[in-house]
C-alpha cells in the first residue's frame, strides 16, 4: 500500500469530525451525566448557529514535530467533550533550519475518560489521537519531483502524519472566562520513524519516539 494513500486517510480522519460539529445533539442535563459517571464531570457546552465557530480552548505545545513551539485554538464536542480538533501554527528558528520556517498542524484528539477529584482538580489518565503537520517553503514537496529517479524518495517532505498518546492534569479556577487550565505531555511517532524501525533493528524505541508537552486553556465557563 502506498504511503500517500495512508496519509490521505489520516488527513481525512483529522478533518471528518469537523463535519459533525453542526450535528451535535443536545447533551443530557448535568444531573443525568453525574448519575452516569459521577467521577467524570465534563459537560459539553451547546452553542447555537454562528457560536459553533467560537473556539472552546487555546493551546501551546512544545516540540512534537510541529516546530519548536506551536500555538493554536480548537473545538471540543461530544456528550462529555471526548473529541477535540485543533489547528496550530508553529515555528522553526534558523538555529534548527536553513531559515525561519512556519509549520501548520491539524490535530485530532480522543479523550475517553476524565477523573474528577473535587470541584477544582481532574486528571485525564489517557488520551490518544493523530495529527498531520506541513512545513512552509518551496524546498519541501508532497510528491516526488521529476528530477529524482522514480521512487528515489518514498516519503513526502511536505506532510508528516503522527500518532500519539498522552496524559493531562486540569485545574478549574473560580473564573467566569476560564473553565480549566490543563498541563499535558505526549509521546508521538510518525510513519517515517516506524518504517525505519521496521527495516533497521539497530534503532531503539527512543530513536523513533518524540516527547512533547504543553498547556491547554479551556474557555467560556457555562454560567446558569
């Protein structure tokens, strides 16, 4: 199977949840949610019409293949906010590239559980997802240029799909604007590293895994 087909599928998976935003059904009331999962107090905030375009959170992430640091916004949805879609813009300074470069990332997260300890603290013990990153510049390509022999390069230098797992800890302040502030870390890898590992047994897991961390600010507390 060609890697270009796999990348197309990963990109489609990242973008597909966006089409569900306009079809999100109204959640059960908070009492029902507490009866279902007393330890999971996440409640999706239902927005109407144009408000659905309003980001629900902002993020900053360090490393992870999307530049030295990336900043962006995102949207959560689902009955318990278990889905997130993020758009981030990162940068590579000249120290790490031939010149200053921008990166652009679309990221899809799935957070199955959130465990609340009290009204202020919660932990998301496991979440996972994937993202696709592209880098600006004419020196990078999606399809192999004609100047190279056929299949000389089997991978795009313009797009890079990643998979990841991570954990978060969240604090909910008594503030009208903020719902919570979360610190997180992630461990990720991309298709290039996985193929390299499969074809080169001398590579260790630390050679193909990347560690990143960041902060997420959840916005717009739901005032009754």
